[in-house]
C-alpha cells in the first residue's frame, strides 16, 4: 500500500469516527461540508486542535497547506522541520518555510482530519481574510462531490455519488513530486486546440497559460489585442504577462464563450501542464472525484460567470530603479490609442495614485502626465472593454 493510500484510509477512518451516529452501530455514509466563495477564493471553516474555527482557502493548486504564523502560534501548533513552497510552474515560489503540526483539524465543523503539517507564512503572503489554505490532497483523498451549485463539498465514506447528468472527462490525479499534494489535471480545448490544465481552486482567474503553451497556441502573435497583467501582485517589479480574449473553451462537452485568458511571460520553473484552470470556470461546474480510478466527472450548473476583470486601460505602471514610473502598454488598448508607448514615464503622481486612477469600469476618464525624451505632455483617455 502506498503512503498516499495509507493516508487516505486513515483520513477516511478519522472522518467516519468523528460523525454522529445515525442509529446504534450505524455511521453516516456521507459528510457535507459548507463552502463559500468570496474575494475570488473558495473558503471553508477549519478548527485547529480544538480551537475556534477560522476561514481557510481550499487551494487545489497548492503543493502544501499553509498557515499564518500568528494563527499557528495562537493554536499552539508544534513547529516541525521545514517545507518547500511552490505550485506547478513555480507560481508560488520554492523557498523553504518552517512546518507547523496540527494534531487534529475539524473542517466545516463536521469532518475530522488528523496530523496535518502546514508551512508557515506571514499574513500578507496568504492575503485576503484567510488564516491559511488547504492543499488539494484534502479533496483527492476521497470519492467526493464538489458542488458549486449547492456550495458544499460532499465526502463519500461508503459508496459513490450519483453520476446522473455528469460527463466523464479525460483527466488524471497524480503526485508529480516526492513531497506535496497530488494535483487534478484535465484535458480540454482552447480555440479548438488541446490543452492540459491543472485544476486550481486557488486561482481566481478563468484560464492561466504557461508561456510555452501560449506561444504554441499562437496567443502571443503581434497585432493581437492584449492587456498587461502583473503575474504576481505585490511583487515589485514582478513578471509582466498578457491577457487576451479567446473565442471558446471546451471541457466535458460544455462550451464557454469568449473567456479571458491570462498568459505568463516567464518560462515555467517546472513544466507539468499547459497552465491552470481557475475558479472563474471551475465554479461553473460541479465535480465528482473518483479516487480509485483517479478520474473526474463534471456537470454544468446554473451559476453565472463572474465578471471577467482585466486592465481596461491597457497601461501598467512599473516602478524603476531610479524611482521613476515607467509603463507597459497593451496592443490596441486605450492607452496605446492615446499615444502612450512602452518606455514612457508617468510624472507628477505617486504610484498608488496612478494605480487607483486606472481602476474602474468602461467609460471612466483617465488623465496622466506622460514624459518621453524629457518632454512632458498631458494625455486623456477613457477606460474601454477593448478585448
């Protein structure tokens, strides 16, 4: 029996042992755990070592589970060794962090799981209102249903969910590294071309492509409209990618029209997939995970596609070493049409004010002082839905 299978068996026993008895000698065969989507993430409540429940992110793209250091200390978790962070393609980095052992966690006030090791992070590194995150192994250890229609995660301790109306998709569940969580992979089509994507509930966007996949699919061709995108927000200067609008995304017999696709510019650290399938599309489907066959089934639900956000100015301010603020400018964007070019500098405003001026819906007027070759001029343009 593999280490993963042994852990799955132990987790199943722990879950079953924590459930209230339906009748003498009879345990329930399913466990329903409430979910919530906010701040572009999937949240569930987690209690550590009997402490109060705290909000954690369900992150199927995470290699390891994370916890804020202050939360670990408040729950008196034991510090154990160190863990390496990172996700497919190195999205999350690979720097080692100290590990914290929770002898027992309670998920959603219902499901009990034992002996979980978290990697410690600072509050700004986990972000949002989260106390931490749970990696994908919490899902891949069971036969289960992830229902965004009913906002619940149902674990099947005995038997299997009803697959009526669901479609089996070409997929895989595998652990690419010796340490870390197994990932969910799906095969799909983007503009009629095959792609293999990692299912990442921790990614708020719809689709994120690795740079090599973006090139193969022709999404980096000159002349195609695109908006600049900071791949890792909060990292200065950070990698700058592109966002484009594709024609169609197909998965499990379901078609999603005109999705925004985010394209990474830097080469992947580890090339494990063409990219990520993010929450923008994940939540439009209900998912059945068949642990034994390592396969996935999907069914479209009635949830509306959330607003697809992108940079509607087409301009991204970039802090430079000398304190100046340069720009990246997207093709056929409002900023480019107003005459702004990459290499220009924005003057007379701090970075925070510039970034705030570029936020908003189509129609908002932006006024900037732009310098080129030592000559400054005032530029005015409106935000537009240009993709």
